[in-house]
């Protein structure tokens, strides 16, 4: 199993754990949404490379589109930021790395974003795209 597959499985398990345990409902899915948006906003360039006597085209990541990241986060149910999209993307990348090893990734990510140098709102309780836990 590749490292990226293991990382994806770990992130999915970690993002689901808060939901299943009923903890941190206000920030539920925030880290997972940021991770998904970060991946979906990635810009690639196609490059031809020689492989076994032929030319093969591979996609090489060259960075992320900050506007696409902001739009993705807004579409995921997180209010838009009042900051420059590039600053939001940079802060999100740093907070994602900070929250990656946390047992409460959503809460850690939300706290990091709130304490960052930009103005952004975290998801409000009851306004998420996730189903409400049953009492």
C-alpha cells in the first residue's frame, strides 16, 4: 500500500473520529474540507518524459490556485474569508501540517486558522454539510 493511500486513510479515519464520538461538533470536518480543497486546487503541468523508449506524459504539480481553494472552502460550507486568497492558502497549508498529527485535527486546525494573521470564520454550529448527530 502506498504512503499516500495510508495518509488518505489516516486522514479519513481521523476526520470521522470526532463525528463518531460526538466531539467538537462546531468544527467537524473543517480539517478534512481544507485537505480536500487543497488537493482539488492543485495546479499541474503536463510534461513529456522518456520512458522505455517512448515518450510518456505525466502531470507535475506546480502549486495551488488560491482562488480555487477559497471557492472550494466556501462551497464546503465555510464562510468566505476577508483575506487575500494566497494568504488564506498559505495559512491553511501551515495549519494542515500542524493539525495532521493531532488527535483532534478539526479543533486544532480551526484554532490555528482563528489564531492566524487573517480574518476568517470557522464553520458555525448547525451550518455544516455534515448530518447532525442523533441524541
